[in-house]
């Protein structure tokens, strides 16, 4: 994991890296499953960045629904994100 998991910028930096990997769909050697994994990681790490920024601790989990439930009330996830969490 990142050198400083208490930094929202670190979480976003890793999310950006996952996004770049997820966008590698033009390479025929890349499996769709790997693209999906990195896309999920983008969302997970972005949510964790918001949680760190707002001072909300979270468990060690990859469950997007569980992480979304921890977001503060003034953060409204997009409809697409809510539909994709299941």
C-alpha cells in the first residue's frame, strides 16, 4: 500500500495509476478481468481518499458498498456509482 495511507493525495495518486492501467484496453494482451480489477481499485481508492480527507476511519476492506456507507452525509455519490456498488 502507499507509503502514507493517511494522505488523501497518496490514495488519489494510486487511484490515478489504477485508472491508467484500466484504460490500457487497446493492448490485446490485457485481459478484461484485469481491466475490471483496476477500475474497481480506482473507485475504492478514491472513496478511501475522501474518507481520509474527512477524518473517517475505515476497515481494511475492498467492499465498495461498505465504504460508501461510511461517506459523510454531505458527500453524495453519483447514481452510476451507487448502481455499480453491488
